[in-house]
C-alpha cells in the first residue's frame, strides 16, 4: 500500500566546536541551516522572492522550500527529525544528529544534492549565538551504512524505500508524539486528538505527497473510513500544550510563536484496517510544519 511513494533518509552527525546556547527544540534551527545552505548553493537571484522569480519552477531551493506551482498546493518533499531534544546548553564536543527524509521525486534525485547541502552547513553558525558545528559523518539510518565521512562519498549506500505499508492484526495501539504536533480543526488547535483526527490528518498528508511528488491521485472513501475510525476509542492519553517559539530571519529576526502539543495516546478498537495508514504517517509525519520536524511519532502495537 502506497508503494508509489519512494523515500530515503540521511542521518547527519555534527560536533559542536565551542560552548553556547541553542533552543530546546532544534527542528526550526536545522531547517533554517538546510534552507540557507541550499539557497547559497543554487539561487542566482537571492534578492528576488521565489513566488515572483521566473526561475522558480526549475530551482532546487524553490522545490524544497516553496513548492511553486505545486498541483497539490503547499507541500514540501522532505521532513526532519532531530534526535537531540530538550538540550539548551551545549559544550565543545557535544554531538547533534538529525534525520532528513526525502520523499517522492526528491528521493530518486536528491541524495547527491542533499549530501552537498549538509556538508555546506559547516560554513554556517547555529542559532542566535552562531555556534560552529563540524560534520562528522552522514549515514543511512535504515541500514547504518556510511554515505559520507572524511570527505569520501558512497552514494551507492543510500537505500531507496517504497512506502509499502502492510496491514497487521491489532486492536490496540500506542502513539507517542515526542516532537511538537499541530493538528487543527476549524483553524483551532486540537488539544486531545481522537483516533479519527489522527487518521484524517494522515490520509490528507498521504494524498498531498502522492499527488505532488509521485504523480498519483489517491481516491479515498473518506466518509466510510472516518466513520470506522470514529469507533476506535481513547483508552488513555497524556497531552501537554506548549507555545513553540522560533526566530524568522525572513521576517527581520522576528520571534514567531505557535501553539503545539506533545504527548501520547492509547487507542483501542478495530485498528487492523488502519495500520498501513499509521505506518505511512510515521514516515511522512502529520499535521502542520513537518519540515520543522513537527508531527513525528512512534508506534507500539499490542
């Protein structure tokens, strides 16, 4: 199921070169580093806004960060997951690792470009304090094989996967959202997501990625599917609401705040038909801001 969507993951390992302070959640910091590195590499018109640039349709930066003329709307072909969390004080020698997962067309064609982008991050300082980090290695986290180390490149070790999510029998599932989650209904943040809310968010995400980056338009019987999802009940949950703060260099270093939640929930019912959808969401993330690492989750089944 969903095997038409291809994906690859790259894990970058960096080491701090001096002491300093960074935000407790680094998803936006890493996204900014990747964006600035990519734009510095490929953009011939840095003073022109992407939406008005005549080169946007063939520009790698616009493809990854702006999605110009996207048939499916505003959806980008990658997601982030920063492994380090809730660490604000950094010392020389501390390690930071993050995964970037490329989706659809980007998975097939973007491995070389993204390894170059990650290498160029060495030239940028991290956070407001501009802490320098040195790249140690790039690996494939699904196989633990080396892709880049000590200026040597092994692109043949990048494993291309199909989003081939199979059904598995279960009546109980535990979903853990350690990264910020932004699910909205009628433009309001969902504080305690139901199973129906989760399934609705995943199917929307799968549909957008399929249409935009795999040339495949999925046909869902949404009404019937969500009716069945509504029967799955919350057994227990623990959600915490928090305001996520980040700096936007594109808006004159303005501090932006968004409402998010983190936590977990146990759901019980006829979950078996939904397991391929849940597995797809684990790779694609769900909700808003997946390129900041939002919407990442893990799954445990009975």
